[in-house]
């Protein structure tokens, strides 16, 4: 008997060594400890079937073998750590003393069915949650205004939650974005309580989390940042890649066109009153020209100073000007200085590629391009029409541009002509210049990657034609200035 026991313990230690479980080796000092062990390892599969084995066909235990163990308790026992539940409810999660238990699988459907029979006129009029347009990727947007959340003491919060899922259910079947506005209007509006947020998180199904592609939080508060940190253990790491904090409201227009996002007045006014200047980069041309420091300027200051620098330093003799990039760090610092309204002196910059990169960045980040979105379709249609006087038709579109856009186009065209005249040295022909500038000044509001690729040669050709037919274009722009 003693020999069999020693043999059993020796074989077990050897097999535990094979799986590297050093902690279990220390406990394998007696048969009772071995029997209590809950390991389910392949080395024992032939000799012993442990309680958590789920194979349909199990080999019978050889009771005469020294490795045979006593009968294990039934796997269906409630106290067994290996028992499996047939309930569709997902397991609970815990943070601190708070436990989040997922509701039954059909709870969402039940609430949605109840919601379909209710009148949500009150909730809709509150305006705390509403669908708006599409982002630049074509995804629908849901806007949530925290300040307009109804006071919890005056409304049925369960009904409010049903309004949320009733409004969003069809939208979240596909990819979508959310804009969460945290701006305070000073009217002491309601705010969703933490218990309500927990209940909402438990009820919302997987499609809400999976299909959410971007979450923009305008004027984020410490409260919302803290709440997100609290939920961090529950949230996939992919979520944080979707989160974008928008400190100034104008920054949202880098991701969503202005005409696609309806925001309350107190949100946009908060931005203007809380900051001396709207930013130069990322704002619309109209907003830039309305800045206090642009009162006596026809084009943005960054454009004036960049063009002046490039001409004064003979940038048309620099090979690959506008095609090669300058120091990103220097460009970003200059961008910050212009945004803050500083009197930037570009003469201290010793690399013309830095200034050319800064100029391209300004054009690329305009909230609406130099050629407004409504001009894009007109120009594409003109080109595809193959008119005998295509240049004349393009000039007609230019004639209808807003005054600030025409002034900016004139300065840009002067620069491109200046660079192109010395193309033999700098290798920036009208074709190369159009490739560089066309995507920045003439682009569609929304288009797929395939559409962008198909239209790219057309867009480049239109800009190239403008450069090559600059005399006719200059004549139109000059007439516009004189009013003839």
C-alpha cells in the first residue's frame, strides 16, 4: 500500500512539473490534497475524469489502478465550482461595492415594445437627445445635450430610458457617432444620476457598443471624465480609440460639417465668450476674417505672412517646394501662435518647407474648403460635360464665390504662378502643383474612398486648368473687386 502511494505521488509530481504548476507541487503532500485539487490537465485524462470534464464519451475509470480517485461529487451540484448554468443571463461584474448584473436577454425587447406604444412628446421637446446629420464618414450622428436632461424628480426615469432606446434603436443597427455636449448654460439643468447610467448601460445591447465609431465630448467636465474612468474596467480598450475630447466647439467641425450638426446657441456662444479668438486653423474662412486681429485684412494673416515669406526667400528656387514637408514640431508651434493671435515673425524660420507646410495645413483644415461644397458638384459637372469653353464655365463658378473666398483664391493663384514659372528648377509644374493643392481646396462634403479615387483626376485637372488659364481667372477676380 505504501509503495502504491509513493508511486502515485511521484507520478503526480512529475506531471505537475510538465505543466509548470509549481504552486500545486507544494500542496501535493497527501492523497487528500490531491483528491481536493481541481486541476483538469491532459496528463490525467486517460486515468481520471475530474468533475469539470464535459466530454460526451468518457473512458471508464480503472478502479484497480493505484491512480483511481474516489467518486467525485455530481457536476450538477449547486455548490460545485464546475457547475454550468443554462441561464442566458451574462455573469455579473463588480467594481468596488457596486455590482452590475446583466438583465435577461429579452429585457431590451420588452422595453422597446412598451416604448412603441408611448407618446414621447415631452421628452422630445426637452431636446436632450436627438438625431442630426452625418459626420464626414457618412455615419449618422446622435446629439446628447446633458444640460437639457430633465430633472429626475419631475420625470419617470424608466420612461426616459425607453425614449432613448426608441430613438436610437434603428440608428445603431449600423455604424454611428455620438456628440455629447457638456456645456453649462448656467440654468442648472438636470443631469443623469449614476444609478440611471448604470441601468442604461445594463439594458443597452451589444450593437450600441459595437457600432459606435466615434464619441465626441464637447466641453468635457470633470464629472464626465470621472464617470468614464469609473466605467473603465467594463469598457473595451477599443472604446478609448473612439473617444475625442473637444475643448473648443469649433474643433468639432474638423470631424463634422457645420451644416450637419445642430447645437444649442448657448454651446456656440460659450466658445466665443470663453476664448479671446476663435482658432485660425480649423475654423471657417468667415470666422477667421471676423476675428478682431483681422479687421483690416482681406485674407487670413497666416496666408499673407506665408506668401510674403515664400516670395522674399525666393522659394521658387527650392526644389520640391510644397511637395516636401518641413519640421512637424515647428509647424505645430507656429500654428499654435497664429491661433492665439500672436504677432508671428516668420523671418526667423530658416526652412521654407516649414512655411509651405504651414500654408498647406491652413488650407487643408479649413472647416469648409476654399471652393465651398456647393461649388464642388458644379465644377465636376462642368468638367464631365466637356464644354468647348470649359474655362469660361469654371470662371462663372468662381464669379459666384463669396468675397473672402475670391480674395484667398487670388493670393493662392499668384503664389502658384510664381512657383510654376521656375518649374525647370523647382520641378513644380502646374500638374504637380494641382496634385498638391487640389485635395485641399476642392473636395466633396462626403464621399467614399472609391469616389475620391475616381474623382481625384478630375479635381486635379480643374485646378491645373485654373493655374494654366490664370490670366482669364485673374480677370474675373479683378472684375469682382472693382464690381464690374
